């Protein structure tokens, strides 16, 4: 396995971090731009929802395929192609003259992100030695992604206030061009796995994940009893079951089922799924509270969530040190406890609550918990991988982002079932997020059969 020299490693981290910023920035920045897009392009409410969902659907559906493509074709090549596609799609989105063009651009952005996302983790796994160096790389890129999501809300508000919604897309272009230009010089190509694509596995995985995300996204809008929701989720489950059957027999599967036979790796994926579900649900309903109850504008809302970034980055920076001294399981337990405390605090929300009394503390605690769990779980999921499976594992761990729309859909159902005032319904939704956090703690305490090991820097292996 080729490893990066220190100077080249810093440039590599800079490139991978920049890619994470623009890929995750787009998750939140477009949400802030939706009212302006609706006015400018005369979009209907349904079309507006798909400006967000088109990205989520394609991104989630293609992640496993993107990861396996990197294993076969080389992760640098696929990563660069993904960023190039994302950059071109961003330019098209900024120039869009109607909603149809904008939706196509958003879907293309999702496809580019699905190719580039797994490659960023795989390039760390194949380019940095096991131990603290690799864990610091995971922590750095995770911090960059978190920064992108949080700053996206502030940047979106500023750009719309000072310029136009189109710059929420145009701002990706110079960063994307720089990443593409520098990738060939700074990134080593990963070893390739010979063979062909598993076409049946690719189809069932992509179609199954796409329908699953479509079903849970629509459930948040139309309810779980909606006929289209039931049909989509039923078909998704059939396709995903067929995917498992196909992969069990495929000579070169798109995702080796052996990855999930490792109990620690399966537990790490479940931790990421629950963490993303709880985080997305909390952010969704806190946004409703600060805008609908406290009367915040778009820019004020972004600034309200910005403190989360401070604790996320602080926790991310602490994780590499903590992993070597207390182990990832204890780090994940600590992160889960911090998240639970923050959620309990949020359940006390009332009509007379203020930002300082009931929002600032929870978002700081949740940021710290998220930082601890996300990096530790990623490190566990990417440890002790068979040769040629780095892309598949990267795609698998990133597919757990499906927890985002799933968490929102579940908590919307909880919100609607609470019989009371709007604030009481919000408190009910936060109680649902608390339950998800409790499941996360239970997973950390019970699923890991043994404390997952993360090698010390001195015991790095090569492959």
C-alpha cells in the first residue's frame, strides 16, 4: 500500500477536506435558497421539495456502486470523475432557467457526490498508515464535512441577502475545479481489483436504495399510509432482499456480505445510521422552532446552529488521541451519552424558552457527541478490511446517511400524533429523537462483542 509523505499528505487532506465541504455544503445551503428559487423560477411546492430530494435520492442510491467502481477502476480516478461531474452540475444548476433543468442538475450533483464520497474515505484508508495518522485524517475530513453543513446555512443566508440564490451553486465551481486540477498531482492511485461490475447487484442495490429513500421522504410529506409510500417501501424491501441473495452468489459482488459479518463493522454502521437519524430530526424540528416560534430569519437560523460546529470540530480533533488510549467503544459510549443529555434538555422546550435557555446547550452537547461517534464509528468500519474492499466499505458506511430522511420521516409522524400545541408537538418530536439516541447508546454497549481495536501508529501494516 502506497502511503503519503508528510508534505504530500497535508495536500491530500486539503483536497479531500475541500471535497467534503462542497459535497455536504450543498445539503444545507440549498434549503436556505428554496424560497428565492420558488419566486425566481415559479416553482410549485412539489417541484421545490424535489430540488432537495433529487440530490438525496441519487446520492443515496448510487453510493454502493460508487464505492465498488473505485475498487475496480481506481479510487483517485473515480473520485476525480465524481468531483468533475458535481462541478459541472453545479454550474448548470446556477444557470438553470426553469425547474426542470434545476432538477436534472441536482440529480447530477447527487451522482457526482456518490462517486466522490466513497473515494475520499478509501483514499485515506489506502494512503495513510493504520493508527493515529489515519484516524487524524478521518477526523480532519469529518470536521470539514460538518463545517460544510453548518456553514452552508450561514453562507446561504448571506449569499441570498447580498446576491442571488444562483451563487449557492456557483460557489462550488472554483473549489471543484481546484480539486480536480490538484487531484492527479497530490493523490496516489489506489490498487485496483480485477474483474467486472456485478450488474445484477448494482441494479438491485441502486433501485432498492432509491425507492427506500423515496418512500421515507414521501412519508414525511404524505404519511406512512399513503399508497405510493407503501408501494415504494414494499418494492424497496423486495429489491434489497434480492440484492442480498444476488451478492451471496456473485463471484465478484458489488458489496461483499462478509463486511457485515464482522460484528464490530455492522455495529459501527448502525451507530452512524442512528446518529444521522437523530441529528437530522433534531435539526429539522429546531429549524421549525427558531423560525416559527422565535421568529428567526434564514441568516439568524444559520448563525443559531453555528456553535454546533465548534464542538464537532473540537471532538473530532480529540478522537485520534482518545482512540489510542480508551478505544473506540468507550468513545462511542461517551458520544452517545452527550447526545442523550442534549436531547433530554431539548424535551423541556416550551413557548417561553429562549435560545440561551434551551437551544444553545443542547446543540453544543449534540455537536460534541456527533464528533465523537462519527469519527470513532468510521475508524472501526474502515479497520481490518480485506484487500480490495475499501471502496465497498466506504460506500457502505456512507450509505448510512439514509438515516437522515428516515429520521425526519419518523419524527414527523411522532410530531403529528402529539395532541397539543405546536410547541408540545415539537417536544414530542424531540422525545422521539431521544429514543433514537438511547438506541445508539444501547448499540454501543451491547453490539460490539469485543472492544474494536484501532492499531497504534507504530504497528502500521502495508498491503
